[in-house]
C-alpha cells in the first residue's frame, strides 16, 4: 500500500533505485488525526506529509499569538515545510493542523533528506513544492496587506467550490486572517445586500455576480 501512494503521488518514484525506494518505504507510516489536531509545530521536524484523506491548514503565528493562514493542502498534495530541518535557509516557523479528520502518509525527514541529497529528481521535486508553497504564501500576504477586508472576504466566498459553504465564521476568520466578529459583521452586510443567506453552520451564495463585483 505504501508503494502505491509513493508511485501515484511522487513523480520521482520511478527514478529511484530499489535501495532508495526501500529506505523511504521503511521510514514512512500512515497516521490519522482528528479535526483541529495539531500535526506539526515549530518545536519538531515532523517529516514530509502526503494528504491521503481530508485537508490540512498551514499557518504561522504572530508574536501576539494570532494565526495567519498561508494555504491549505487537500488530498494528494504534499507538505515539505513540515520537514524544514532538512531545508537550507528556512528560518521561520510554520504550523500544520487538521481542518477535517485526516489520514496522512508521513515520511521521516532524515530518510527523505538522504534520498534528496543523492538523487537529483527528488531534489527537483522538493524545489518545485517549496516554490509553490512560497507562491501561495506571497499571495496570502498580498491579500492581507493590499486588499480591503470586504474584497478579501468576497473573493474567498467566490472561490469556494460550491454555492453552499459549510464553514463556521471562526473557520472563515482563520482563512481570511481576521477576527470572527469582523467576519460575522461583513457576512451580515452581504446578507442584507441580498448577496448571500446565512444559516447555522452554512452560507449560501445567492448572487455570484454581485459577489464578484465587490472584488473585481
């Protein structure tokens, strides 16, 4: 089963020697976490994570303890920053928690580093994932620094996969990097404008054109 996850989700797999494959497989495990459980924090070098089921949230903490969401990882996506101890010039601390109940494949940081240092295909894969992570991080920072909150929230709602969004105001606040009270007030305003309707635990988009006009 482990080899199947590697072959389906790591494009370098067929470029590894059998010894390298065995090293990764023998130093990997499948783990399950409950919703809201912390999977990685700044005190650990957890390892490389592959999301098998569920969703992870990657975030940083301000000095005041405020969580700033950088991006989310869905099924079949890989987190490298949870193994930042094997990466050069990564000096900031990130946290990873479970947005839903999750199942992940965790690869030992030391084993992954050993293979990465010997195999250029693994090195290239690692660089690609890091570049993607920093691109998403910069996008999140741009939203916080340069976009007003009404536009930020409207874009967030617009980009959801469904017109019915089953998230709490607290969940949304974490994603858009604001306070729950601010989110609730803006959602109420959108509702009064006929853009959305609110019910317990969910939001329904009524007018996508109006929503898009707010941030476009």
